[in-house]
């Protein structure tokens, strides 16, 4: 029975990316495999202000830079390591 409260039970995921980025593609694929359906993708190659914001938020210049909720996960390797430790799904859970 649908009580009208069926929302994505996962925290929002935001990823700073560029168009040609194999690590971005890999990170998006892993998140999709773990059930992430909505991804706020910010293309920093199209918006210099967003690139600067990413650097200010993370202290990093490389992409992807991934946030799950308010937590800065880091890049693709950080995301994969989190998953291998079995911690990704818990972080995604709302």
C-alpha cells in the first residue's frame, strides 16, 4: 500500500565532474550499482564558478569529487575503497 511517503531512501549524492573523465564514469557506475537513482552532477568544465566552488569545498582540483549528504567522500578511488570496506551502503542510507 502506498502511503504517499515513498521517496528515495538514500541521501542525496552530488558529484563534480567533467565530460571526459573515466573516473567519473566509473564512480557513477558504482553508485548506480548500489541503487543511487538520482545524482546531482555538476559539470565543472562548463562552469568556472562551480570549479572554484569545488576547490573551495574540497581543497582538491581533480574530478570526480563526490558528496553523499554532507559528507565529502573524495574521488573515485575513495568511493571504491569505501565500498570495499562495506561502508558505502551505510553512508548512502538515509
